[in-house]
C-alpha cells in the first residue's frame, strides 16, 4: 500500500485508505487520490480483491482502524462486493465507488453497493464518481480537523465563485451586457 502526502493537517500516517479490486480500477479511482492529495490528506492505495484475496481483504478491513485509518474508499465493478464486505468487517466509514463495466454501464455495481443489509452502512457515490468519494472522505475527516473544514469551506466558495463568473460571462455574451 503506497501513496501518502505530508501536506495538510497532522496525521500519524495515512488517514484514508483507497482500495480497488484490480489495478485496472486505478484510472477510475485516481481522482479520489488526487482530491485527497490536494487537501493534504495522507492516504494509502492498494489492490485488495474480495474474490481473489478474501483473507487479505478481511485482514485489511479488520486492521484498518488499528493502523490509524479514519475512512476507506473502495472501488469495484460488476458484482462489486468489495465495499460492502469491507464495511461488514471494519468499524470505519466506507465509501463505495461503483465502476462502469460491461453491458450494464455500472448499474450492477451501483445496486450491489447501495443495497446493503441493515447494520452494514456503506456510503455510495455515483458510478465512476471517485472525485466525490474523495470529497466525502475529506468532509468526514474535517469533522475532527478544523484545518480541513476550513479548506472545504474555501473549496465550496471557489466553486460558487466559478459558477457565478461563468454565469456572468454567458449573460454578457448572450445579452451584450
């Protein structure tokens, strides 16, 4: 597991874990890692397959909180068992990223992650929605880290300002004013 940054609030090692069922999921997951890095959140990244390495997956999930992780982002396509199985084995919040694969364009993955039984909460973002998974992880961490909360407020303010600037530019273009 690799991929940490030392910017941002003080953590004793990675605060977030990003796991995926296969290295082919990395292009889908990478935006989450970028968001965490942009906010200075140290994180780890690794391949943990629910189907091919179930013992490793359980070890990862059960031990994540003892290693200092505060949140786990898990991406899977198809049957998408990884986020739910990890959520069943860890006390940490788990954010599932459904991946678009095959004929159903990720709907199968979305439904697999969303439809968890009572007692196994798994947050779910949109299909291939890794950026939002990263942002949700930051928001979870920000509840205990005022520096992150301030960064999130600034991020939202910047987004708002960008939309207002685009609105003004479009209106000026269309109405000549």
